[in-house]
C-alpha cells in the first residue's frame, strides 16, 4: 500500500483551477499497458476520500467525463463538490457508515495522468502524443490504484461514463466488486451519442488554436471547446426543462456572438461553457470522449456472463426518461442483463425533467432512492 | 401581373449549384419595408410551378430553411425535387387537379434576394449589410410575389420554418388564405430549438473564414457550416432511427477528422454536410435561423384570433412524435388554437421514427394522409 501523499505528482496544476486541495494522488507501481498497444510508464491517479478507511463498506465513485474527484466537501476543502447532496454524514451515502472514494479517471486533467501531464521521456506535456485510451484502461488504472490504497473489494458507483468504467472493471476484475450502482450509463454508445460526441471533437480539433494538440501552456482551443460544451449541455438536459426554466425570456446583456438572437438560454450556455473551458483540458476531452464511443460491453462477452461472474450482491440501475444521450432503454438493458445473469437488481426509471444531468440536480428523486439503496450495503 | 421570366434577376447563380433550370423569378413592384425598420429597394422572389394556373385550387408550398423552390421534377427539370413523392400527377398533391407553386424564401440563396445577392447601391454582395429579417418579412414578400403572379387566394402548405411563414402570412393577410396545412412547424421556437440554432450560428460566425460575412466570392466558412449542418442533422432525426440505420457499424474510409471514432454515422454526417455546404450560403443560413428564433405568433395576438379572421376551411396540422426540434406538443398547440378560433382542423400525430425530417422521407405515412387531405381542396 502506497502512502497517499499531497499531490506533488502533477506539474499541470497551474493549468487546472478546478483542482481541490483535498485531492490526493497515488502513483501506480509499474507501467500500465494500454488496450490499444502502447504502455504508460508512469501513471498517477488522483482521488478524494470521505469517512474512515476500514469501516463499513468501501464505496468507490467513478464519475462522468467532466467532474473531478471532488465529489463533496471535506474538512480539507469545504467547497461543495459535484455530488454534494449525496455524500456526507446523514446524506444518502452516509460517511459515518461507509468509506467513500472518488477517483479522477486516467486521461482526465484533475490530478490524474493525462495528455496535459508531462511526458517523463521528454519533460514536455504529452499533448497529441498521449496514447489512445480505452474505457478498459481507465478501469484497469482505477483497479490498480484502489488495490495500492488497500481496497480489495468495494461497491462501485458509476455515473454516465463512470458507469461504463464500472462495467469494464467488473468484467475484468469481478472478484473486486461487491455490487454495482449504475446511473444514467450505457453498455455501449448509441449512434446518436456517437454523432454528438464526434461533432464535439470536430469542433475542438477544427479550432486553429487546437494546433494539432500542441497548445500548452496556452489556453488552447477555447472557441472549439466552448461549442463542444454548449452542444454537451443541450444533450444533457431536456427540452421540457429548458422550456420551463428559460422559455422565451430575453437576454439584454452584451452581444454573446454575432447573430445571437438575444434569449436567456443563450446566455446560460455561454456562462456555463466559459466556466468549463477554463478548467477542462481539450486533449483530455478528446481522449475520454472517443473512448466512450468505442466502448462496448459485448467486447467482454456481454452483460449476462459478466453478471454470472460477479458475487451475489444488491445492485441498483437508474435511468431517466428524458435522457437523450444515455436513454433509459439502455439502463433497462443493463438491468435486464444483470438479472438474466442471476443478480438481484433494482431498476429505477425516473421521470425527472433534467435529462442526463438529473442525478446531479434532482435531489428530490435521487436522494431517497440512493439513501435506501446505500443503507442496505 | 408580372410575366414570369427566366432567372436573369440574380447574379449569384454561379455560387449556387443547387439551383434548378425550372426556377422562375418575380421582381416585387416597389420597395419592401422590413419589420426591423430597414427597406429593401429591389426584391426578387424565385419560385417553381406545377399544373395549370387557374385550374382547381392554387396550393402554395412554403418550404423549410434549407430547400429550394425545386420541390418536384417538371418537364423543364426532370431532376427529383425535395418533396418528389408529394407533388405530381396521381401523387398526393395531384397536379392535374391543382396548380402548385413553391416559393424560395426572401433571404434564402436559391434565386430569391438574400445576403449573397448584389446590393444595387454598391454592386457588391450585401453580405453582412443585408438587413435583419423577420419571418413576417418572408411572409410579406411571399404574399406580394403571389399577388403579382395573379394569385389572390390559395391554400398554404408550410413545412418546418415554412409553417411559421404560413402562420405569419395568415395573420397579416387572412383574406388570401383558403386553408392551412402545417407540418412539423411551430407557433414559436422552444428554448431548446433556440439553443441549437444559436449554437449553429456561433459555429458559423466563429469560423475565421466567415470574415464578418464578407467572404464572397470565396466558399466562406466551410468548417463552421459543416458543424452547423451536422448539428442540424442530429436535431432533425431521432435516436431510434439512427440506432436502426447505423447502430455501431464501423467506417473504414479516410480519417474524417482528428479523433473521429470510426463509425458509419460519422461518415454519413460528413457526406451530407459537405453536400449542404456546397450549395447553401452561410449568411442566408444565419439570417433565416435567427428569424426563426425570434418569431412568435403571440406577436400577432395568438392563434385563436388568427383563426377567427380566417375564412372557414379544412385545415391539416401534422406532428411527429420523435421530433426533437419542433415537438409534437407544438403541433397540438397549433391545432387546438385554430379549433378554438372556430376552424375545422384535422390533427395527425404520427409515430414516424425520422423525427423532424419525417415529412421528407416517411412516404408510407405522409402520402396517404396528404392525399386524403388535398383531395378535399
């Protein structure tokens, strides 16, 4: 077990205003061979923890593409995390009962090794020379990091892309999994999800400031990333929610771009996209986005054999009816596959209006559901 | 009545490979004052016709943003049009019984006056100096063009944006309308539709080759227009259709862009977008797109008073359940509004998988519905 240490392992911190002081880092022992053939000699995985290690069940959170490991506040960083309403004392994932770990994925830019990290071979950021990642590589890096931290068996909670990583980890290391909570995830990308993400990547790489991926230390393809994020937001939410929230309300500030029509929804997109672009690395975005498109649980034999290899455990699968990107039909497919493999699965189909992002914001529906489930662990 | 003449009225033809030799052009008598204050001194409106003028009902087709006036083949241009399965002898809109006119909208680039036209004051293309257009301006130009062609009363068929133009024309000149067929249209843009179109416009104006709109005679913002079109295609179709059509089929041709994932759906988007960009003017796209966002039938007092001003007539409103951009709830709103104003309205809610584009491709559902309706005119 490597002693966790304060993050000396990354030189990219100055680029990432989103990094929490509570984030720790573990350096994998030995190189990491990747699915597409290359090998990373040095890999750091960033993480945060809540609750006492060794007490109760260890619950490991695998986030989506964009969040960091800072899922909730802690004494070291009182700033709210991206899943603040879920994690903490007396919250659905009660940190007095469970030890909670949230990882930053391999390839991301919040402390873990990724394209913005320094390549030890050159001393410069990897940029476009970072090897192509697969979801399986994220899973393998997570599994090894958890093992080094002393975690042999844990309950996995995967949201969005994190659910794909959880499925891959379960397929590759079923003996480590004590149960799965999969929220708004997918066994593979739909054609529409591929289309949207491919378009986002085209917007980024088509921005001259992407410069073939060699934009460090500059801000990089700000315009392309802004477009990509706005398209993401459109795909994460639902029309019904935006009609309620923005409708045709006008925006009377500065002109956002030539031919902006002057509506509030345009200003919301702009503000959110600007914030995102400040903290997320474009090359990380490209890598993780493509990895999601290529993942397919059928490359591991499918859901049913995977479920048969898992120890019996209570699983939870949650889908949201208004999710355009990871449609509820895919959550149903996961639940049915796990059941067909002999597992006890609760499948919750929620009518939240917030689409793919509902698990981040629909506290009224998610908090009681998660509380009941995590209480059984 | 102005004698229709072969299109000598546009100098932009060389820019528009999509223009049909069957397209005619009418020059409006006198200047056209626009809703936002400016005046266009010279306005040409392009159109095509099928069937004998003066026989049966005149049916005027108002297309969506991107199609030209070439809705169907004719002796002068046997190339199939964008609504080929609808128009012709023995087709739903039977040209042996009806005289059919399809207009190219003001602001478009297929023969009608738009930003790519030469400004008579300067002899150069208007480009960014073309005045801001409203849907009402398109309606007024259409109404005047039709009057000059000798059409005083007609049945209006509006698809997508054309349905907004039809509603505006009906609100401004109810005495000219003998009935409305509104397909996958809207009384106003939803917040999501505004978000999508604003993002498309940002992609275009963010392309350095847009050059503030002064890109003539060059090809202009090809990369931005390609992104905008791909986003359009994603919003026009439905996930269920693409999953059936493309699924996770791989594409093994040239790399489409850096970080393309190698799926068939990416190649489809690329091929379609390239074709579109060759024929559609970017400044036209920006103008019409923004005009759609700003249109609101409530600026004319709403649907109910509009319906009360119309002569009694059989109307048809068609919506598609998988339409993401012009949701079926908006078609229901139109139908209910017209009914509440005393009109007889048939409302058809179709389960087509093809989303907003269904009326262009779902012949099996649209042909019998339209045939039955147009037979009653």
